[in-house]
C-alpha cells in the first residue's frame, strides 16, 4: 500500500465512527418523520442535540465535524438534480419576476432589520435566505458559504429549527388563508409556492387544495430553489476578504476563499445536466434521495455539535426576526401577485 493510500485509509477510519453516528441519527429522524408527519430536519436536529455528548471528545468527534461541513456541501450540490431549466421556463415571466422580487426584497430587508436589532448582518442573510428560498436546505447551503466564526453553528441551528417550525405552521395555515381571501387554484399555487419555506411543506399544502394548485406550487417552489445559486454567489462576494464580524481581513488571515465555492459549481452543473435530459430518471431520483440523506445527516451532525443550553440562550429577538421575515414574505407576495399577475 502506497503512503497516500495508507494515509487515506487512516483518515477514513478516523472519520467512520462520527459519520456512522450521523447516518444512524438521520435514519431514525427519517423513520419518525415518515410515521408522525413532522419535518425530518426538525427530528434530526432534536435527536442530534440529544446525542451531543458524542461530539465533545472521543472517536466520533472528527467524523461528526466532517458530516457537519463536507457532507453538507455534497448534499447542497446534489440539490441541483431537483430542478431543470425547462421547469423554470414553463412558469412564464410573471412568477419568475415575482420570485426574483420576493427573494431579493426579503433578504435585503432581513439584513437591514438584523443590523437594527443588533445582530450581524450575516445572520439576517442566513435567516432571510432560509425564509425566502427553501427553508432548512437554504440555511445549510448559506451556512456552508459564509465564513467560519464561533457563533455560526449556533445561528445555523437556530435558523433551521425556527424555519422548520414556521414551515409546518404555514403548511396548515396558508391553505386556509388562500381560501379566506378568495384565491383561485392558480393564484393559490403561486402564493403557496412563493411563501412556504420547505419543499415538502409546499407539496403538502398545495396538493391538499387541488392537483392544479399542487403542480403550480411545486414549480414556483422549484424556482425559489433555483435562486439558491445566485444568493450563494452574493454571500461569497459579500464576505470575501472579510472576517465574520465584517472587518476587512489582513494578509495574515490566509488566502481569500474562492469566489464561487465548489459545491455551488456542482449545483449549477447538475441543474444543467439534469436539464439536458441525458440522465435516466433512476439516476435523478437516486441523486435527489442522496441529497436529502446528506442534508439530514449534516443537520444531525450540527445538532450533535451544539448544546441545548446554547440554543436556549438565543433570546426572543431572533424569534421575532424570523417571524417578521415570514410575515413580510407572505404580505409581499400577495401585493406582488396583484401587480405582476
């Protein structure tokens, strides 16, 4: 065995216990989600936090850290297999313009309000991106693109917990709201797809109303998912050459990160490949399932790296911020629907 292979084998053995622990938690979360109907990300977080002792010291620590970072990036890249350019084009221009405006304004307002409330503007970018794009998946993707700092994982964990809970509430409340304000099937689909955070909850809410509403809601939601790439690029450009606190980095801080992270390039390439139609449906399904498993395992690992007392100490202001972001997005979409159609 060559020295390179020996080193790789040793590194793999060191990571295996933690990666396996993350996978076991992900499997348990998936089982509970399928049987009780709650978001799988929420179960993964809660189960992971219950096993946080594994990430403190011992054989699992390095593998859990690997899952929280590298497995997360693999899962984000594989999200590209969920959408095609043809699906986006089939929506026509009005939903495209609506989604562009809603995502841009929600993230921009979130960053401004976060600063006014005393938070780092990057927390506004993280929470606003999760609200505006695709919930927990967007939070994890943006977290992977933002610079490391001591509060990053805590902020990511809180964002995922809060956005998962709000997405579940929206799945129940928004179809009732759509009926109360008299939206037709097409309008309801656009509203649900443009406002509910996670893909699964959009599908559940849309098809609970009608097949037409479910189809439109799913397509609009996929368009929001497609916004993940430009928002990641924006996040990298915003933080490139700067520290987590916003100060300009010095030469001693090391080389600047790449303008476009590898996982974002992978996401774009997979969207393009999937759009070409060369991939068999079985491969697309397998890649989409692999993406889901990677993201669930990553959030389980993040949960294991975070202590409950840290999450309890976030205070009320972050909750108010995310509630405000959710309400702002819903109101903005209703207004834009009247202007754009």
